[in-house]
RNA sequence: GGGCGAUUAGCUCAGCGGUAGAGCGUCUCGUUUACACCGAGAAUGUCGGCGGUUCGAUCCCGUCAUCGCCCACCA
C-alpha cells in the first residue's frame, strides 16, 4: 500500500542507482533502432550545478527519455570542459592561499597540481546532474583534455595551419593585464565607467605659442603617441595638416595627419594617435605610416619606452602623474567628467589593454562561409528561428579569432620553433623534429610554443571529437550529425557558431540538425544569476525540498518564456503538489484493484466513460508528441498536467467510482482494467518529465514487472482509440454536471442536500445518456435521482440550462427565490448581449459574403445555441414569478 | 549608432486573425472511505497608446512610449 504522501528523497537515489547499474542510460548501437543523439554542452570542470544547468539538462533529458521510450537508440553524450582560464584561476587562488604562485611551482608541477585538483574536487557538477535525474551515457563520459580529444585538437590545429587557416601574426589583441594573457573579442565585456576627458595642448612644431588641443581619456598613453589626426575637411586645422606637433613630456615629433577617422564633433576634433594601444589608432597608423610604440608591459606597467620617472609605474599611477605634470606645465587645458565604455575582461574584471603581441589566429571568415550557408539552406535550423538573425549578423562580420592564451592549463599549441624562429607545426615533438631536420638538413634544437589554446577551440570540436574523431569509429558513423543541440543564447557565438564552422570543415557535415535555444534563468529581478552577485538559487536545495521531478516539471513548463525565466519557488511547490496528486491517484487505483492491467483492449472497451478517457488520453499523447517534436516543452508539460489532473483525476476517477464500488461484474471489471491502463499510459507519458515518481509507481503498482519504466518502450496508439462518439456523449454529461454544480454553489445549496434532478426538454439521445450515466451523475452532481419532467411549470425550483434542456432542482424550501431570480435575469441579460453581437455580425453583408463559410456557420450555431439557452432561462424565470 | 525582445487577470507568464487562458493569490462552500500538497464553485482583463490593413485585430503593418538584452564604441 502506497503512503499518502510521495517522499522523493527516499526514492530518487535508489532508483537512479538502479537505472545506472542496469545499463539503462547506455546507447544501444546494436539494437537496430533509429539513432537519436544529443551532446551535452560540457559544463566547466570547475562548475557546480546552477539553475541554468538544471534547465538545460532537464530539457535534454526530456528529449532523450522521450525518444528512448519511443524506441530510439538514444545517445546522450556527456562530458566536461577543462575551462582553461577558469580552472587555472581556481588553482592559482589555492596556491596563493599557500603563499605560492605558479611560477614558483613551475609549469609541469602546476599542471600536475591542476589534474590533482580535478581528480579531487573537480566535476562535482557531474554528480549533481545525477540528482536531477539526467540519463546520460556516463560510460562514454569525455573530458576536453582526454588523450583522444587532445589528439583531435592537435589534428585540427595542424590541418588548419597546413591550409593557411591558422596563422601567427603580430597585431593588437585584447590583453588582460591581470591574467597576463590575450583573450578573444568575445571575452571582453564593455562596461560604462565614470571617467574624465582631459584636454591637452600639444605645441606646434616651429611655433612659439601655437598648439593643437587633443582630448583623451587615457593621458598615460601619450608616451606612445606617434601622430595627431584631424578631419581632412575640418577648417579649424586645415593649415596644420602635413605639419607636426611636439609631444609634451617627451618632445617627440608627431605628424599631424588628415584622416576621416577623426570626428570634428567629438572632443576638439583633433585626436592623438597611439597605434600600439588603440584599435582605431592602429588602423590610422597603418594608413599614414606612423610607428607603433608599445609603452606597457604585460602587467600594465609602463615599460622602458617612457621617461625614466614613469618606468615601472602602473598605468593608472602613470595616468595621475602625467596629468599632474601636464597641469604643472600649463598644458592641461581642462578636465571634464566623462562617462564612457571601457573594455573589461569577463573573467578577471580588469581593464583590457589593446596590446601588440604575436598570437595565433584562426581565419574565421573563411570557416564561417560554409557555416552561414548551412543555416541559410536549412541544414541547421534554429528554434526559435529568430536566433538565426543573431547568428548571421555575427558570422557575416566575423573577425580573426585569437586562439592563443598565455596560460598553462589547456592544450599546448603544437608548434615548435627552430633556432632562427622558423615554426614547425606538428602532431608531436617527433614529427616536428623530423620536419626541422628536413628543413635544416640536420637535427635542430626546437622550442615548443609555450601558449595554450582558447578553451573554446576544443569545445568547437565537441560533437565529433567525443565520438572518436579523427578515428572513423562506429559511433561517429552512427550518431553524427547529432539531432539537436540544446543551449542558451549566451553561447551562440562562443560555441554554436564555432561548432558549426569546425564541424563543417572537418566532417563535411553539420554537427547538429537543430539548435534549440532556451532562455536564461534569472533571479526575480531579472538579473543573471551569478556567484559574484550572490543571487544564485541552488537547484539542489529545491530538489531537497520538493524533489527532482517537481523542479524538472517546473523548468519544462516554463521553457516557453522569452529570454528570461524568473524562477518562482511557488511554482515548484505547485508541481510538487502535482506529483502528490499523481501519487494519490495511483494509490486510489491500488486500493481499488486498478493497479495492473491483466487484459484490457483500449480499442474494444464498451463503456462510454472508458472509451472517452481512452480517446482523451490518445489526444493528450498526440498533442504531447507534437509539442516535443517542435520543442514546445511547456505545451507538452501543461497538456499532460491538464490531462492527468483535470481529465483523469477530477473527472474519470470520479465517474467510475460508482462502478468500482459497485457489484462484481463486467462493468466493474472493465472500469478497473481501463483505469489501470490509463494510469499506466500516464506513467509512460509523464516519465520524460518526472522520471522518478513515474518509475517508482510503475514498479510498485505491478510487482511482476521486470523491466524499468525508463527502459520500456511506450506503446503506439492506434487510430481506433480515438472514440469520437464517446467524446460527444461525455462532454455533454460533463457539462451537465458542471451546470448543476455551479447553480448549487451559486445558490448556496448545502453540499449535503440531495434532491431529485428533473430534466425537461431532453431528446431521446440525451435521455439515453442520462440513464446510462445515472449513478455517476447522481454522485458528481449530488442529486438523489434523475427523472423526466415534461409537466406543467413548477414553482420554487432552481434551474440550470444546458442548451435546449432544463435541469430543475426542486428546492423551494432551501433557497432564496429572489436571488435565483436575480441570477437568472443576469444570465439572460448576458446572453441577450451576446446574441445581439452575433446578430450584428450576421446582418453585415460583407461578413456573410467574405468570411469563410464555416466561420459564418459557426456564428449561426452560436446564435441558435444562445437563443435556446435564453429561452429556457426565460421559462425558468417565468415559473419563479409564478 | 546597429540589432533583438518584452508590455495580456493582484503576481509570474502562456496564447496569437473569428467566444481572452494557466499557475499562484483572493473570495464562497466542503472532514463525499485517493489526495486539505485536496474537492466544488466564483470574482478579476478598453490584451501599453495612437493610426492602418481586414468582413473581423490581443494577434498582421506603421508609429510612439516604457522596460530589458546583444553587438559596436576608452577622443
């Protein structure tokens, strides 16, 4: 016997372990079933489960379990990302606590330390995903720094280099002075900062007191100035173009050039040009042949290119000093408060410097072309489709991708330098040495490039590297391209676009056919949840409190929301209640011997109520499947919720109670079997959303079952289960019960009061229905009996109306006749208005001639129905008036 | 500056050319042998404003307003 309350904590761990032990999560390449595959967006090895993961993985698990139960050979490829910078930061912080740093440790020891950290405390998220019920194929778990995946990375690097799509170049990159590494454009976030705009006079060469005033937010970079630009058509400076200014504090000669980059409206219209420290200035410098002088070191301190007094100063100290000195010299014209955007590193949060270094770049523009075409052709489809626009915008304006990072944790770049700087890119050291010997004619001393690759470089290969590429494995042949990628819009550029590029380039196929983009889970104020903001809701706490199923159902039912999901705990509580409801429906079935289904043919059952619920179930199942096919998780979840709670619990179980409690016989037997069968189907249908409770009930309700629900294929539903006739009949009966209940409640008829239900105006069909559902109607509408009433008007009755039928409850001594009159009058007035509106519409020639005939017909039917109801109500009102 | 999205019941949000929906909350009634984490019923909306298209607009188009996000931008 089931308990009254479902207690998830006791059950979830046991079931999960049993599933995992039984091998139910594993793909079955030999099963002869259609393959269906999803690769997980690999969580960072440093990560712990947050609400975004919970949503992302719930949706994937719903799809995987759904397909598995449909009979597919489902592979959910799981694994983790080494998360270069993030992980290195974690371990460096630990070292700092011990008073160490990575340089003291040395590279090899440091990397070993990171591996140890990973073994001990990394990847807690993988355990937490199990708490959520994720049915991933854990035996196939991969890590981006696995041997196989690392080989894939090297292979891709070598090939792209051979094709000229990876190259080394000296150019300005985004430099993080805190982490002392280059980062990509995407890892830079622009923040609005209150700063200052300083106006500085640069004396004009060969003139005693003439000067040109430039405005800058970064006075400390003036040491790197090599020019001043003005707009070629700016009359204020026309006579200066071609001349030169003298750089204050330094005395260097600066060419004054005319360049349209200069905007006469901004600042003074004259802009100092610092090619080594500004992306725009770099371009101007190239156009006018200006030198690029780097004045900063890797930590953002002034280097030896600046006057001695400034050397070694932090850039911000240097800024203050320069301003003070300029002011003392009388060259600082004015200082304005100035709000402007300043680039910051997304990891370190420090101000990013454009810095001139040698880095490795991927020719993203070339790789992007096929990836753009794949989406244009529909080989990759975004759901929702509007994200394609975002994808196109970025891909069509894509910049070279800086992939080298000056950190230690990651894939070391497979490039070796000869004594003369010649570079040999190879799969390994031996291969590089061979190439060097061939080049130099003798064995050469090679030095490996110290840098590692951007973490996203290996993530870009994830859909095929995890399946064994570059080996031609059976898994790669069977599960690639994957069916769908489920992810958030925040990594469309970082990850989705790059997988599309790499996948197409190296496999000639798209890595996934569909990209389902879901919302981000935010806090109640709509802020992105983050540790630093301290607004994180821990999914594990919700699982502890309400169960994994309740959390999963909540997330699935909210998946339709636009770009934000504001998670409310009340909602989780509501779906916990749903789990309890399901549990108790099963408990009821168990108590009434509806638990197992020895023999029930849903196509051939005879009782209308049974045929009706079978048809309803089938429609719910179809709607659910369609919704999931279209990734409308919310519709699927809500539809099943409505069917389970509304149709099955509130109506069906109540309708069959008289039969279940009644005498032994064919009727009771069929009701038992049908209830059991429908409950069984509900467990199948809800399982992808609520795997734990459904599995537990499935196994508890029928001890003879040997296979787990998750591994049991859901039966297909034949057309013969539709039972449309039963639907028509039951809908009428249900409406009738509702009418009686409503009028009783409105008239404050005591729940315990039983009276005959007199029915007037029912045709033969309706009367047949009334007779055959008599006991159910009596129980649900709480009436003593049902009788025909075609006699004279009765006084003092409460009446409900169902189209042309009057439902009469003789209650003169119980109810307030005036209130009943008022109720009827109000209802009549409402119908009167409605009929008026419809008649206006029908009187409109244009409507009748231009609207589709079925719409016109529908309006006529509505008018007829409303008129019949109104006539009945008027009759009732008249009878009250006596 | 470019782009995207939102504005619907008290709250959180679905819907999207033809009777406005859900959950929560509110109110009324109810210890009916599955469930009070429940049951029955009720109330609440000029679907942001203004134009347009249409026989018909919450839905399509234009425009404005407010809010939010992404991209670009250290004069």
